[in-house]
C-alpha cells in the first residue's frame, strides 16, 4: 500500500490544487452558498463510496433527498461545478499517466514499460528471433487507423483547448525549476483558465455540421499525429537498439491514417456528394498548407554553403530544370539563395506546393482554372525531390546537419500524402443494389442510389486531380451477399473508376459484415466473389481483398458472447478462404470504444485475434469519442501508436503464447457453448420480452440523447423501433444509467451453466489462463462490471412502470451472477484486483460522476412530470459521458 500511495501522491497533489482553484472560482463567481452546497454533495458522494458499508445506503438516501429538494435554478450551477470538477480530475489523471511514463522511461534500471515497442522487441529477442527476421517484419508491417465521427465524448473544442493549456501549466510545474514569481504566475494562469472554463457554455448552441466534425478530426492529425508519425521510425529504431543492443537501420513508418468523417453516408443524409467533394478538398488544402510550413522550416535549417559543401552534380542539374520551368522564381530567388543550393532547391519545391494549393483553394471557391503544369500533382513527385535533397546532403557529409529533418518530412508524406488522412466512403448495400439496377436504362434509383452514383463521380474527379490515394476505399455497410458487393463493383466501373491497363477498379470494394447472419455467411460470400472471373481479376490486380467486420450491430442483436464467437469464427474462416484462394486478406475491425462494440485495451485485443489474420495488415476504426484521451497530447499519441504497433508486431511474428491446436479446438467448442447460452439469455430479455422496450425507454435517457447536439448523424438509420436504433445510442443510453447492460448481460448465466458441467470450472480457468481470446473477453467484462453501478441503475429503473419491475429483478440477478462467476474465473477477490491502475482510476472518478447520475434521475422524473428541465438534463448527459469514457 505504501508503494501505491507514493505512486499516486503527485496525482492527489494535483487534484487538491485544481480543486482548490476551482473552489476559489466558484466562490468568486457564484458565492459561498453554492460552494458549500457543492461541497456537501461531494462529501456525501465520497461517503457513499468509501464510508463504512453498513451506512452507505443511508448516505445514498440522504444524497438523493438533498438533490430532490434542489430548486431548478440551483441544479445547473451544481451540475456545472461537478462537470468542471470532473474535467479537472480527468486532466490531472491524464497528466499523471504522462508523468509516470516519463519517470519509467528515465529510470535506467526499470524493465521496458508494458505494451511498449521496447517490450515487444525484448519479447522477440528473448524468444530467439534474429534481427533480420524482425527487420523483414517491420518493412512489411501495415497498420491503418481510420478516424470516425462518433462524438459521444461531447466536450466542445473550445473547452478542450482550455484544459490542454492547464495541462501544459501542470507539466511546467513538474519539469522545470521555477522561481517563486514563475510559480505564482503559473497558478494565476491556471485560475484564469478555470474561470474562463466556468464562464464558457458547455453545450453547443446547435448540432455540429459534418464540416465541423471534419475540422475536429483533422485537429488531432495536424496538431499531434502528423509529428508523431514523422518520428515513428526513429522511435522504432531506438526501441530496437535498446532491446537488441545493435542498430536496426532505416525502416519506413508503418502507420497510415484514414478517415470516414465527411464520407460516411450510412444513415446520415447530411453527407452529400458535395460535402464529400468539399471534404476531399479540405483534406488536401490543409495537408498542403502543413507541408508548406515543413518545407519552409527545412529552408531555415538547410543553410549549407557551396564554399563548405560543394553542390553535387545531381542537385545542380535538378535546380537547372527547375529554373527552366519556373523562371520567375529563379529570378526572384537568385540573389537570396546564391551559393546555398539546398535552400534554392527547396524554394522551387515550395513554389510547386503553392501552385497545387492555389488550385485546390480555387476549386473550393468554384474556379474552373486548371492546375499549373509546374504544380506537384501527387506526393510521389514531391517525395522524389525530397529524396534527391536527402541523397545529396549525404554526399556532402550532412547526415547530422539536416538529414533527420528531411527524413521526418519524408515519413510524414509517406504516411499521409497531401491529404492528412485518406478519405474513405461508406454507403448502405441497399443503395448499391438500387444504383446498379438503374444502370443501362433500368428503373430510377432510390434517393440513396442516386446519391451513390453522384458520389462516385466526385471520387473520379478527385482521383483525376490527385491520384487514387485521395479516396479509394468503398465500404458497403450491411452487406450480406456477393450480389451486394458485385453491384457496388459494377457501379464503380460504370462511373469510370476503372484502370484498363490493370483490369481493375480504382477503388477497393469492402463489404462490412455486421449482423450474425452476415458474419456467418461472410466466408461463403468472399468465396463466391473470388469465383467471379472479372471480380477476381480486379482483386488480384488490387493485391488484397479488404473485409470489414462490425462489432456493434452483432452485439446489439445477440449479446456480447454470441457476437464475440461469431466475429472469431468469421475471422478464422475468412483467413482460411484467403489462404486457399491465394488472395491476401486485410481485415478491417470496426471497433467502438465500449466493450459492447469491440472496445477494450488495444494491444490485448490485437494479440487475441486469430492466428494468421493479420497477414494483410491491421486496420481498425478510431472512434471520435476516443480521440481526446488517445491523441490530444504527443505522449498519449505515442503510447497509443506503440500499443498498436507492438501488438501487431508480436502477432505477425507469432511471438505471444498460444494454446496448442488441440487445446484451441476444445476451447472454441466450449466458447461456442457459452455463446449459445448467452445468446438465449440476451434475446429472451431484449428481443422476446414484450415489456423490454418500454422499460428501456423509461429507465434510460434515450429520448434526451437524441436531443444532445453532439454529432451530425441521427440516432436511427431509418424510422422504426429497437431494430433501427444505432448501436452507439443503444450503448450510450445504458452507460448513462450506469447499468452498461450490453457489456455483460448473459455472461453470468453462461458461465454458471457451463461450470455446472463435469470439469466445467477447471476448463474455464484453463481457458482464461491459456487462451488470449477468452482472457480478453473476460477482462473486458470485468472492466464493464467495475464501471457499472447497479445501485444507481436501480434508481433509473424506478422511473419505469411498475409492470416492468420483474425485468429489473432479472437484470439485477444477472449482474450479481456475472460478478460472482467472473471473479471465480479470474481469482480476484475484488473486480480489477489484477489491474490496480484501472481500479484506482475508476475509484478516483466515481465520486465526481455519481452526483450527476443522482441529479439526472431527479431531472428525468421532473421532465416526465411536465417540467422544463432540458438544459440541466443535457448537462448531465455531457458530464456522465465524459466521466464514463468508453460510452458509445
């Protein structure tokens, strides 16, 4: 315990400091009475969590009674106080993560940090894997992260930027020896930011546009990820040398960034062909502007003089060609760059980028002016010039006089092109079917079909301007047959997205198998596609067949265990089809942040994937709500990338422990049995009990979620009941009422029934010990159970009619059963004893989230009595979403 306290002591110090500053702001802005009320609520919340067990129920009743009597005019400032309090606590914990990372990295005696690249290389070295094999694997490694716009993390950008500034001030206190005046100035700056935070509106006045979502996603790329991707090869080489004791040599950055934001038309009517085209231009314009800054910076650094570094012939010849093609630039730059050949070359490169940017900006403004002949039309042309700069610098012994900066720009462009993130587009399969039927004089397409045909025209225009890399991934949601995929394929060909020389479309058609039936039939669909001669030629020319597996709709349809089993079966079978057909497969994992949608610790999830399933690379979605706590700071982004890369590397090298084929066969059969029991229990509650929909609607703030202005996309794909509700609001609603039911329901009954079989319990424990897939499932369920609070959820359940109470008793019993059986399998006496860091994190957050939950219940009751409580109710949704983190 002493060690835990010493590790957490700086975190507690920061929490006390920020809490004190917030208290001063509350008294200044709202008065002593409001501060005293907030403190009373906070202390009761802490007592409910940490006080003597016999008195906790009475404390909860006292807290509920206090909030029930709260006048509406006081409800909002109390909520805002806890919301800001929580954001500051969250900030302190995030800063503490970075601090611990730095302390660990600076300790020469410490073992490599768990999950880091250094730890992955050390594992490979300990397993006897030689350097050459590691280098070969690194050169073939492909990791693609696709940013999406699912912002259940509902904080406004303006508020996040204030929090980032506070974090930088905390960091300055840790990393610098400050004078008393500097300390006082830092404290005053924090107080000013907190006061500005208090005076700012937490809620958007209106729902964000698709353009707003595009800007939000690209902020993380421009401010953090671009630099991290540029430095990634250096980080890989450094970690390798630490583990192997010898240099690795140069490796390319293995990460690629893609985005759906502005291209996802699945159920979002606001993503029109014009929006997609504008998003593509916005990506390119912002990418070119960032690259111009990079080249300008290189021009400052590369000041080599001909007197001390004679110009190589190759560079001189290149500059002469530039002077002939851009005489005005040559004349203008003549005196300024005389005798500084590398600077002169960079000025020509800068001009070519400016001409490309001028064309893009003109295009956005409606200009039809063609692109200047001297403009860079593709990243390949720019990279060719940049490689020349690097090569000639090496010839004059400038390896340590600018080459590293050149290589960083090279890696960034290799990873991101001119577009920051490669745009993907997604449409429902039914739109492709309708569009295909309308071709060659068929019936008029549906509205969605017409939109798809127009989108394909925009993609063709973008590829003509910028090459395939601008937009080449066509995702088909709710795909279930080969005809769905072939319809999309024919539409692409009809639109002119076709390369006659290679005999293939210039887009990859990616079926998204989401529901249980589609996942089960997916391997058969792919085999049927490969039997079609034209499609097979296409996919052979493309070099890979990408298939997306959805973790969201399957979980909502059949529950956690059955969805996990179906996804595992599908991946095994798809990998086998790929191997038999001789066509590489890239699986695209459509994961959410919540466990019910495939979330959980990234590296463990990668290591739990079926053997051989990453042969075509690893690709996964990065949900909008996750971007802030994964990529808002360089250190967080570096850790996130290392976790993904380390997991993929170990998986590809098959270096993690796996059960024998015989054991794995037994384990899979056992898990299929568990999944079937879990499916029956889940379906009986969610889909077969006629009282469930009413209970769900009344015991969660689902209706209020649809009013929260956090995303451009509607909560339903189309009109209808539970079946048309998206998985994100489904999980979000259950997280708001703290039950988080989709992440565990049916698991306890399945474990109990299986454990009753002869040797059942010993087999379950062996599966947990020896099978990464099962261990990941159980650990994720454990995390959800630790985050859930069934006592608070019971207060929401009382909002539902009396006739539905038996349902809640069933849910409570299953929750208790699942907790009991999970602990028996993991051997924990308390949930998350095996993960004390997460255990402490949840314990730190709960006292600040709980009052918002208590108040939300009271506000829902008032709303349903006809009172106007919309604004404070939306504030509770915002606050609880931030508090629970992986919510959607």
